[in-house]
């Protein structure tokens, strides 16, 4: 218990990175996702991700790859005679850009429509000791999500020339997506249960943990096939993390579950999930 509370310990630096907290949230999310009651809800972002990506690939892949071919760093590669490499770079960059847009759309749907329902379900079934002190923050949520999406896509484009640096072609997309996940979903997941002061305090004190959860979701998003489910599972992880962190912030006992041989079983859903 003391280890999990470290991300909220006032003696730790703000944004402390608590890998034990993150690991526990991950296992609890895996346990919860096996409940059929959530499948219809989690299927919505999957449908948005798959549908939007198919449409974007048919409509925008070729013109976007041509656009990237006329921009740096593709033009730099052409200038030194690496035309084939430039063509491959432009095609990959266009594909990843369209994927980033489709993931962003799925994440927006998750944040604005799904996360609130996930936290309501978790609050009833796994965190009954947690009282709702939240308020209607629909406008604020839409503002945070909209601005974060623009920053995410703009940062993705502006750092595109750095992809030529070995390793950054992997680090930068994952890093931007991790930031986007943490920025948007931590706000949406806390909205229903946290008051204004709690919302600010938990997001600040667990900033490191939220960023790592965002990175887990970002890594999943770049795995073929699994990537289509990444937005849904990331939303679920942040819903679990928000209620767990808020419960600890209020000094309440952890009533969400227990760890049995490395697997988390949600106490109130033991019969359903097993």
C-alpha cells in the first residue's frame, strides 16, 4: 500500500514516476477488460479507429505521400541522390500520419463519450467507497481534447525532419502519443469524481505515472492489429488509474481488488470476471 501511495506522497517530487502504481493499474485493466459488460463500450473506439483509417488510406495516402516527398527531409534525401529512400520515407510518413489522425479520432471519442461511462461502471463495481465530487466539465473536456489534438499533430509534423536521426523515428511518435494520452485522458477520467482542487492535485502529483500509462498505450498503438484496440484499452487504464489515484489522494483504503499470484482480481466482480 505504501508503495502505491508514493505517486501521491507529498514528500516526493511532483510528477513522481511510480512504476508499481502503473503495473497495478495495467493488471487491473487486463482483469476488467475480460468482463463482457464492457465490450460494447470498448468496441466504439475500435470501430472509429478502423473505419477512419480505411477511409483516410483510400482518400489521402497518395496525395499526402506526394506532399511529404516535396518537404524536408525527403528533399534533403533527393538532393544527395537517395531518391528511393526519399520515396520510402514519404510513404511511411504519410501512412503514420494517417494512423496518428485515426488514433486521435478514436482517442477523442474515448475521452468525450467512453471514459465517463467507464469510470461510472468502475465506481459502482470496483470503487464503491469513492464518492462523486465531480461536475459537468463538457466544455473544458472538449477544449483540452481539441487543443491537445492540435498540439499533438503539429508537434508530430514539426519534428518530422528529426526522424533522420537514428532512433528518433521511433521515439518521437511514441513520445508525442504518450503526451497526448496523458494530457487528455487524465482530465476526462477524473472529471466525474474529482472536484476542481482534486483534479489539479492528482494530475500534477501523478503526472509521471500518467505519462508512463500514456506511453504503454502509445507502444500498443504501434503494434499491428493490437493498435486498433489501443485507444479503448488506454481509456480503460486511465479510468482505473484515475479512481485509484483519487481514492489514495483522499486517504481511503484500496477497495478495488487484490493480487493473487501476479493477477489482479476485482473483488466486487470476482464471479463475473473469473
